[in-house]
C-alpha cells in the first residue's frame, strides 16, 4: 500500500509524483502482476499537476487496461472524480 499522505496532506509537487510514478514503473517491470494500492486517507487536496504526473502519465505509459487491473484507490471519496477527470484530460491529448 502506498500512503499518499506520506508525500503531504496537500499534494502539489509534480517532481514528487514523477518520483513515485518512476518507482512504480520500475517495480512493474520486475513484478508484472503487482497491484498498487494508493491510500488517500489524510490527503486534503491533490492539485492537477500531481494527479496528472502520477495517474495521467501512468495511464498513458501503461495503458488503460493495465491501470484498471493494477491500480486501486482507497479512501479517495473526495478525490476520485478529480483523479478520473485528470486521467481523461490526459488521454484526450
């Protein structure tokens, strides 16, 4: 489980999101069946740049099907719609 609150209560750093995404991509190469559970408990806000850099680019690089099968969002009630809209914007580019 990846506790996004470890990166702060207000997630706004594209560089932190990039670091996390790159870590996931390297891990996915080693463990193709891995599932990545992101826990958003304690996260107040997620800015567009963080969501895009982590989730949007992850979908573009790995594909929608991979994302659906390997990424789980927990405690994301306040952020789910925003994250999905960010992914949709990235895919529309």
